[in-house]
C-alpha cells in the first residue's frame, strides 16, 4: 500500500469537507455495509470509551474517523468487500492492545513479554507501512482541539491511541484484500 504524504492527506480531507451531508452519509452507509464490525467498533465501543473521559473528544474522534474512512476511500478505493467476522476483528484489536500496552512504561506485564510485544509492534508497523503522516496529522488535530478546553486534555492519550488502532485496522482491511 502506498504511503500517503501530508499534502495528499490534507487534499483528501479538504475534498471531503466539500461533500454534501447526503454524500458523507452515503460513504458511511457503504462502509457500514462493507465493514460492519469496524463500523460498529468505531461508532460504538471505541467512541464510548473516549466519551467516558470527554464527550467533546469522543465527537472529535468520530469526525476524525470519518476523515480516516474518506482518506482511505479516496486514496485506495472502496474497502474490499471481504467481510471480517467478529473473531477477526477482536483478534486484531487484542493484538494491537497488547502491543500498545508494551510501549506503556507503567504497564504491569513482565519485561520479557513487554520487549517481545514491543519488538513485534515495531516490526509489524514497519512491514505494514503504517501511514505515519496520517497519524501525525490527526495527532496535531487532537492536540489542537484539546487545547481549547482543559477538560479535554485527559482524553488526548486515549483518543490518539484509538485513532492509531483505527488506522492500523484500516491498513489491515485494505492490505488483506
């Protein structure tokens, strides 16, 4: 999969902002039809997890997830119609969760396991060709939005982590066609 530049990402997002409400809804409806587990996770558990810290940041997360879906659609076409079942999705999320925890200095897992997962995380991210410019763009958006209200600051970390999870899952969806 091609690695996108910051300029391409901004262009796709700006084009997306010009869409009518009906066109945006149609994109989300098609995504829900093609990737129901991913759709349900984004608009269910993941956004709900952020909402427990900050409703504002949860709403931002949903807006940014639309941007992620849009960027992938514009850059790589429609997502493959191969429906991933709940087990596929849960296994991917569990692995990402463990890998992210391995990077957390306050995690209670053993050092050996932490090192193995951390190494695996780095290797898988490099192999997958993670969309770093996309993650950096959204990190800036999250931090900028949070800076306008101190109550949003507590949700920066979880919002960025869940955006990372969504981007990695989108990479997996598009690369396992």
